[in-house]
């Protein structure tokens, strides 16, 4: 049990595994720079801590979705003014002056936003750095091919005036993680991105930083690497799609382990129901352990009855419905009648599987979701400990 907190559960984040994963991903293409995607509190791992560690491991670019996250990250990285922070979500009336003051790299999809950035840059007296966003087939942010020309015209005007520096061009792949089926769509996106880069070049933007790939593009589409790759889920040691390649086969190490100390162990008789709805009834006299984490902490309730925890290499099935703040596990019996685990003993909810615990992929399978949501959902109530 890791001490130092009164909360009877914790996410243990292994920063040496982060370094290993970064090195592993760099091997995909040593000519491509890394942008560490640390949005959503670094997928639940702790935004500033992960960014600081990645800085130490040589990463210079950081990506967060929301402008508010970018401002917060900049504040958390004082002392590292060289860190580049890229952001792509903000409302039409967002405070762009603050964004420019925070020295962010800002994604722009249309001429209107670019004009607003120009006024903000004038007001602040500082050049705004812009990455042009292209919608090559994601149907999310970005200019569609037929809207690229007006965007480039606005970009030329603004950069001639010096209020805005166009530094990058980027897009996002929708199906690069898929097995088979998504390939045509991905190649179509690639070709559209290439055309957009060419169009920008013809307008004089010859030195743009081009970025298209997130983890799956980096892992599975060498032709989509360009200058910069956005390292997301794979950096946290999880596969973008276990059906395409397992975490182990990618030689990645999950960097988060979630563990909890049993707050209670008690004996219940055969026939006694457990949790809301009485969906599980003890088939024999047994010991029940209470794990002090629930869906308020981000433990996916859909996994109820389909998952397990582990301690000392032993697996204990989770039984009954997962509650808001706790859930129960069936500890079973020992030959001498003693409880298999004692109150206060630590069980692992997820990790790298080395102690028999489930992985985030196992949870995702049990809850019919993706590993991304399992780690990202972990609530701020749960302390993070960095080793
Ligand atoms: C979340 C996100 C990423 C990271 O994706 P992973 O699949 O986790 O690697 C990269 N780029 C954009 C635009 C994103 O929204």
C-alpha cells in the first residue's frame, strides 16, 4: 500500500513507463517530432505532471483540446517557456487575447476565426501562431477542401500584415485504427491532406509544420507521419485498438495502475444478495470484500459483474452492481476458514496485468467501450501518485 493520502484508493502513475512508451513510439519514425496530447487531464493521468515529465523526456510539443486547458497548462509549465502548446477547441466568443498572451499555437478552421485572431493580436501587440485546420474526412473541425481557398487568402492577408504567423497545417484521421475496412477512407484522407498542403505551398506557405497522425496513424500509416505526430493513447501505454494490435504486441506499457484498499471484509451466508437489485446472490457462504471506488470515481457501471480485481496474483470476481462510491468482490474461502484478504489490503482494479489484474482493455471489453474512456473517466477525487 502506498501511503501519504487518507483516500483509500489511488492511481499510481509510472513515469518511467511513460519514458519507455515515448522511446518506443519514436522508433516508429525518428524523423517525426512528438506532440504529447495531454487533453482531459492527460487522459486521467494528470495533465501538468505528465507534461512536465514528457518535457524532461525531450518532448517539445503539447496538445490539449480546449483553450481553457491550454491556458491552464501554460500556467502549469512556468519555467518552460519553450514548450509549444497546441489547442483546437474554443467558442466563437473566446478570449483570444489571453490565448495569444499565453503564447499558444491555435488551430483555425475558417476566415472568420482568423480575423478575430488578427484583431486580438493587434490589441495585444503580439503575433498569433496559427495552424490551419483541414477537414479531410473527419467531419469535425476544419475547412472542407472547397473552403480552403478563402481560408488561405485570409491567411495570406493576415501573415503579410504580420499580426498572424501561419506555422502549421493539420487534420485528423477518423479510421486509422480500424482493421481492413477503414483503409480506403484513411487513404482518401491522406490524399486530401496532401492536396491541401500543396495548395498552401502554392500560396507561399512553404515551411508549414504538417501533422495528420494521432497514435494509430503513427503506428499504422507511415505515409501519414509528416513532420509531427500527436501522441495520445499509445503514449499512456494502451493500444488504439486491441483488435488491430494488442498493447503487448506494440511493446507499450500501461502507465496507470488503479488500486484500492479494502475498507471491509465480511462473511455472508449462502443466499444473501449483494448490491442494488440483488442481481448477485451468494451461491455459498463466502467472504465479501468492499472496494471503495464506484461510478462517481469513474468506474464504469456497465462492467458490473463482468470484471475482477487482483491481489498477490489472485483474481477476485466483482459481484453485483457497481455503486456510486464502492463495489463488492467475492473473495471466496480459504481451507482454514480465514478471510482470503484482510481489511486494508490493497487490490488492483487495473494496470499492466502483471499481478493478474485486468487491463484498461479488459474493462473496456466488460463495459462495451474503449480503453480511452476507462482511464479518462477516472475522477479527480482519486489521488494520483507518481513514481
Ligand atoms: C485526442 C486527439 C489526439 C490523440 O489521439 P489518440 O488516438 O489518443 O492518439 C490527436 N489529435 C486530435 C485532434 C485529438 O482530438
